[in-house]
C-alpha cells in the first residue's frame, strides 16, 4: 500500500490495488457536461508560522481546474486528476512500480456548485476519514471598485468581499460573462480570473482557458456517499486535534520500530514522537 500525504489541510489519501480496482468497477455518475475549463496557478500557506529569510510565507502550490457545465461546476486539483488516472493505468497494467509518479497534489479538496441542486458541496479528506460539507449556495456581497488590470489579455475589474472568514480581493472580466470563480467565489458579472485573500495565504491566478463544448463529463466522485456529512466547525476540530498516531490507532494499526532501521541514522523515538504531532492547519474557510 502506498500512502500519499498532502500538507493541504492535513489531507491524506490512501491508494491501494484493491480499492483502486473496486472503484474502477463502479460506473461514474455524470452530473453535467463540461462547457468551459479554467485552470488556475494556485498556492496556499499551510503553516502560517513558517517564514523564509525575507519574512515571506512558505507556500505550497498546485494547479486547480474549474470545470463549468450547464448547471453544475466542479473545482478540483488538476494534479490529483492526473495522478488518479496514472494510478488506474498502472494497476490495469499490473505495474507495481510507483517510483515515477506524477507530481503530488496539495489542494486535494473538491467543490461542486449546484450539486445537490441549490447547494454547494465541499469534499475533503482528513486524518480520520473523508468528509462532506454541504450548504445552500451562498453569493458573496461584493463591492466593485474602479481599479483594473489585465489577466490573460482580458480587461479585469477589481472587486472585494468579506466571505467565510476571509477578506477576498478578486479581478473579474465582463468579457467572459460567467458568474464563476475559484473555490466558492461566485456572483460577479464576469468570470473571476484572479483572486487572493487579504493576507495572501490563498492565491489563484488563471493561466489557461478552454472551451470544451460538452466533450468531457463532470462526474461525481465515486465514493461520494461514504463522505461523512459534517459542519465546517466539526471538520476544523478533526484537523486541529488529530495526529497520525490517533488515526492509526482508530484504524487498529500498531507501529513497532523494534526491527526497523531509519535511513540516515534517524532516531526511532523522534520518529514515534513525530506521529503524535498534529499537523498545521490553515483552512481556506474560517468558521465564524
């Protein structure tokens, strides 16, 4: 079994031959057809206490996709999609060599807009399992300014809002009259091409636009029903209080270092102590 750990909101993903084959055998639920795809160069700060030599944040990066259908949209990690496809292909070939894997994702959560109808669903993994936060779709209360800039050759206008615990500054273009944007940022008279919170802890900048024209599907993640329905506060509590050791114990797994040698001469006690440390957690949504 190969465990891929992401530092994004303490999200952890487990890939194995058995569960990948099981998922492969289940038909996908098609929610909509992709009409437009926007790709965003994305970065975020997982540990706000870490700074570089110039006092700047230590960022993790990813490439996020916004797939827009006729009624449903999906915002997700392009890296995760590429990795999932690669894993399935390796398993289908019977190849157990995972040494040349594609780049690991860091923002592994998914946001569906208008699924279920009239709701927004945020899906993410944490130490203790998989969780779903569903709510009635909310539109931020925007203040549109006069400042402008250019993104991907499009004339953009600045807008600001306080939404779900953060102050957001975005740039949208009326040349593309779609009221969508990254994450849950919606409701402007044009597509959001650039967005960041006021502290620059989450940043999204469009670097690609495609007209897919219905040639690809927006599909529901296959194990959607297994995601435990929780509130944002409940999800935050799991991430802020659960260590890897807690998760292993909950799964009935005991680690013994008796016959293990750590490469480089690392200390076994230090390793065991590290499992008890709760990972830094800086969610995009701050429960108020």
